[in-house]
C-alpha cells in the first residue's frame, strides 16, 4: 500500500541546482534511508516532504487519512510548555484521554469526572498506550515531566521531539539524523524499537550500524540521479560497487564510439543526407556521454606530522567533580606512541570534560596533566566552527596560511587543500554562513587537521558528516601515525579506527577495555547471558532443595519440559558464544560486500534464535516459581 508519492520534484537556489525531476514512493512497512553527500539536498527533500519547503516543480502526494510525524534536526518546540504539556499538545485522541484521566486523579473527590475518565481509558484501550509513552520517555531520559522546554539542552530537545514522534505512533515517520544527541544505550534501544514496531520509516542518517540493522531499502542521490537498492547497508555497498564498475565500462565504450564518430565527422562530405544529419545528432549525444565525469574527489590527506618524542601524555591521579556529580577520581594513565583510544559512555558521564582537562581548557580539582614537549594537539570539539560575518570558505583556510606542508618536502595551496576536502573552486568563494551543517563540519575538520597535529582529539566527529566524507575520514585516520583519542556514538566508525576503549560508567568509574566497540558489545552480552544462566541455575537449585524439604511438593513441569528447560540453558549459552565469534568477524577489513551480507544474515538468525529460546525459557521458569 502506497503511503507517499514524490513526483518529479526539482529544487534550485539561484544558479545552484540541487536536484531535478526526482521521483520515488514510500510503501507501508518500508524502512528507507536516503544517502547523499552533504550539500546535495537531503534536508531539502525532507523539508519538501514535510511541507516546510516547496519544490520549484513537481509535487508530493500523501495517501488520504494517514498520520505522519517529522523529526527535524533542529526541532521547533514551544519553550513555554513543560515536557508533559509538549507531549499532550500533539494531535492524538488517546493522549487527550490519558491527560483527562491523569487530571481526574488529581481531584479524587470528583467521583463523576474520575468515572468518566476511567471509562474513556477502558473504551480507547489507553492503558497500554500510557505504559508505552512513559517507557519511551524513560528510555530517552526525559523523566522530569514538569521541566520547561526552554530550559532543556539541545540534545534534550531533540530527544523530546523524538519521543513525541514515537508516541504518536504515525503511519509514516520521517527522521532527519535520529541518532544525533543519543548515547549508545539509547541508539541500541531505538534500533530494537524500530525492528519490532510495525512502522514505516523514511530517514536521513549517517549511522551505518543503524542503516545495517533497521533499513530494508537504501535510496542514494548521486550526481543528481536517484538509485534504489532493495536491502540493508551491506547490500547497498555491494550493489553500488557493481553499478560503478558497469558505469566505467559504459564510459569506456562511449569514449571509443566518440573517437570513431569524430573521425567520421571530419571525413564527411559537405552535402548532408537525411541519414547523415541523424548520425550527426546522435554524435552530439555520444559526445555528451563520453565527456561526462563523475563529480567526485578523493581526499588524499598526506599532511606532514611533527615527530613525537618519548614523552607523550601522562595523567597522574586526576580528579574532577561538579556539585553532586563526580567525574574522575585519582585517574592514572600514560599514553604511548600511536595509541588509538575510543571513549564511550552515557551522556553526562564526563567524556567531554575529560577531553577538556587533557587539552587544558578545564582544570582538574586534583592531580597533574603532563604533556610532552613535542606534542601538538588537534582538538575537534562539538561546538564546531565559529562563523564570522562575511567570511568566505577560502578565507577560513588562509587564516592558517597560504600553503600547507606535505610529506617528502612538498606543499599544497589553500585552494588545493579545499578541493581535496570536496570544496570546488566555485564553492570556495561562497560565504561560510551559506554552507550546510555537514559542510561546515567538514570545513572545521579541515582547519583542525591542517594545523599539523600529532595527537588528534575528536569529540563526536561524525555528527552531520555524510557517509562519503566518513569513509574518507576513516581512511585518513587509519593511516594517521600519531595518537588518537575519539569520543563517538558511531559504532561503525569506532570499530574501524580504535584499538581499545575507555568505558565511562559514571560516578568516576572508568574501565579500560582491550578491543573495539563490537568486541565490547559481545563481551557485555556474554556477561548478561552468564548472569541469566546463573540466576536460572540458582533458581533450579532452590527449587530442588525445596522439593527435598517437602517431599509432597511436585514440579509443575512434566519430565519432557524439565529436560527442555535444562537444554535451553545450554543452547542459549552456546548461541551467545557463536554470536560473539560472528561479531568479531566483522572487524576483518578484507571482507567483501557479499561476505558481510552473509555474515549479517547469519548473525540475525542467531539473534532470532536466542530471542525465541529465551522467551521459551522464561515461560518454563514461570511454571517453576
């Protein structure tokens, strides 16, 4: 069933043509991701779909009567409302029923009002809905329902807008970077929620784990053309590679045909027959195809890094706390050459504070930070680039110099550097305030790297970067010979570039985990499985002990059920081990797209098997109680 049709839409800003004559549809139960480079119109397409912007031509048609929710990158919320009032302000009849019921609870003496509200809850089956929306608010850390929206942080506002979109249970949910401002725990919960909920999605996201696990179709906007891939992210990578190879073959054929036709054009007589005129027209088409060039630039980051000495960075008994919120307590660590450390943890556990202490922006309450004499930090913060009125892109780079030193004594001009960062000559003379959010982040990243650091510190570098830029950044960081310290919620990114993790648990607890994010997740899952099995084993022992003490007591399980119960414990444990081994295989950079696709299928089968066996185990456990 078709929910939405986008027909031949086009959008331009002056001479800049974002896209022309794009058409696509969204059907029920599809979970579609739109992929494109920054600045090529992803957000414009979402704004046109939401009605906040209009196309220059074409139209968007919605199926009559469907409910649609939009999550913007910067949601517009009423600052005067509370969290709870924002939720209830939505156009949802069940929410209004719940609101009347909760108000009735505040005046228990008004029996008639309470009875009417209670009956309405029964009539609309609102009890389950109330449980759902409170669970969503809890998972998104929005427990203070009376907090004013105007006093919330940017991240809290984004989470509130997300909660509003989910609670309304729309037929179609349109999302612009839904994982921004979410910690890993929230992102993984959201993945599970979308996987089990019967909901249709259309989203823009750079989170490749999210794409892999949630989406069943990818739309790619590439050089003004829209390409559809019926599968997840791994399938998209495989099929895109095949498409580019085919395009290269066709390009070569067009060039060969162009040479042949050009020779004919030069030799032809002046008297032109109808047939030759037709061939001349065809020649113009062939010439156009042969001269097509993919508008792509590969960034080659060959910046010459200053040599590092024997002393790099030492943290001696660092302590830091804020009122009622301890962050660090006697933390010790000595960095060695070439270390690549990822930092993960829930929001508010002190990750950014830790980076600020290292770079001297904040002072520790106690302890000492010792920085080696040769160390030069490059610090990419969440704050981003500072925009100066009237400043052009090229001027931002020239603030750091006209030439940048490269390896082997070479150098590169500011203009050439920008070209390598996907800013063509025309774009370099645009005003910075005209850039998209992702383009500003890319420019900011460029300003950090050209300062020739040998110790890179990146705080959420992947937010708002498109997937093409992410791949380029990852390639650079894999070759970067200096030290690397990264805070990121992008699990795919972390898996590729870090060797071990600082896990911020909160309340000054920091664990050093020897592996990347997938290793850590597998380890945590195995611990949960062990606890589950141990609890089950203890429960069975207690049950057996009770039977010995009371010979008349009988198990509620039959002999076959008891046997099944014991086998399930063993099976779940074995499956968890298989899952861990399979997840570790994803870290192999030599895997082809087909192999990654097959691994994804195998992993999903194991996860489904664990879920079904665990559910059955709980059923049998309940009979033992």
